[in-house]
C-alpha cells in the first residue's frame, strides 16, 4: 500500500475528480506545541462511507472540527466540491451542505424533538430566506424538520421534550438535527458513543439507511459499526494518517495491526 498522504495527492485513474466531494491538502492544526492534526491529505468520495478511526487523542475530532469550520486551520486547505472552504465559519460550511454531529450529545433538552429539528433546519436558511420571505421560510423549515424527524425514526416522539427520550433516542435525534440542515455530506463524530448493544444496533441500522443516500464521514470507535458501514477506512495516530484505503486493505495492513488494531482486532 502506498502511504496515505501521497496516495491522496495523486488521483488514480478510477478516482474521477467529480466524485471527490471533500478533500484536505496538508491539513494541520496545532494547539501550542501539540500538532493535533498533522499534514492530513485525504479524499472523500461521493456516495461512500469513509470511516476515520484511531486511539484516543489521535486527532479525529479535531479533524472534524476543521472540516466543519469549528476550528481554524493552522496550515493546509479544505476543498468542498472543488472549492476552498478553508476557514469559513461553521454556519457557512453548514449552509454549503456539510452537516455534522457531535461526540457529546448536543440537543436542547427542554424543547420538543420537532423543535430541535426545526431549529437545525432554520440554521441552514440563508439570511434572505429568513427575513425577506418569512411565510415561505416558515413552511419550508417545518417541512424539513418533519422529514428529518421521520428519517431519524423519531416521528412518534415529535412533541416530547428531547430531554425525556432515552439516551439512544437522543443520539438519533442528533442525527435528525443534522438531516434537517439538508446536507450532502454527513460528518458524524462518534454517533454510537455511550450506547448499549441494542441501541447501537438500531442506530447502525439508521446509519446504513443514510449511507445509501449520503456521503458520510464516520468517526467511530465501535469496530462492528465501522466494519459493517464503511467503504473506506482511514487510521489516524498522533495526528497523522497511518493508512487509508478500502476497508479490507487497511484491516490487513501490518502497520495498522501493530499500531492500532492489535492481534485480535480488538481496538480497545
Ligand atoms: N481545544 C484544544 N486545546 C488544546 N488541545 C486540544 C484541543 N482539542 C484537542 N486537543 C488535543 O489534541 C489532541 C487530539 O484530540 P482530539 O479530540 O482531536 O482526539 P480524538 O481522536 O477525537 O480522541 P477521542 O477518541 O478521545 O475522541 C489531544 O491530545 C487533545 O488533548
Ligand atoms: Mg474525539
């Protein structure tokens, strides 16, 4: 296998440029003396689920924060559909079609599930939509919120306060809130974090359905989820990309075995 950074820099013939939804070039983020993300060059292709794994502190969430405008980059570039989005603010990145979820649950507990989705949908509207045509905007936002609630499987809890549904359902709602922003690319940071077996199975089912409709970047520690969902796998260690490529190839990589997965593929 070629090293990931050079592999990403030189497209293969089968990798149609039009299929590249998101690309990073030498993406780097320092925190003082710590290089949390170090010269990461990756391509995320249309329709694929691209999982990013790595031990705690590898730089996965920092990468997500850079991709989604939640952190400024120290060096390097991010291109979305061929156009630079480097250092655009998070709301602009969201409006362009990159939706993200958070490692820690990030809902409004006192608001209903519908309201949570509605607020998310509203955040996607351009300023002109919000202020020039409020009636139309209101209608559009409500429709998007309802569709997102149905897509994440929570229509039955439409009017319940988000804080009163189960933890697993709250994680589902988070996905619904991402869907309400009408994204083309989903960037999900540990959607299964803290879930029990049954809840995980349900959410993996939901993610599988979404994977057939969206391009997905999935940061996840749950290896069952990763292996059942991902087309492409990137392994990060100490801020750098150790390996990146088709799942089976990366799984078989000796470097990954040695540094991360261990003998029995038990990451943790
Ligand atoms: N805002 C910050 N200020 C200083 N250091 C930070 C900040 N955010 C992250 N770091 C550091 O950057 C490194 C990468 O952290 P990051 O959260 O990206 O890792 P991760 O791969 O998401 O880990 P985990 O699997 O535990 O979620 C860690 O050493 C972390 O302590
Ligand atoms: Mg993280």
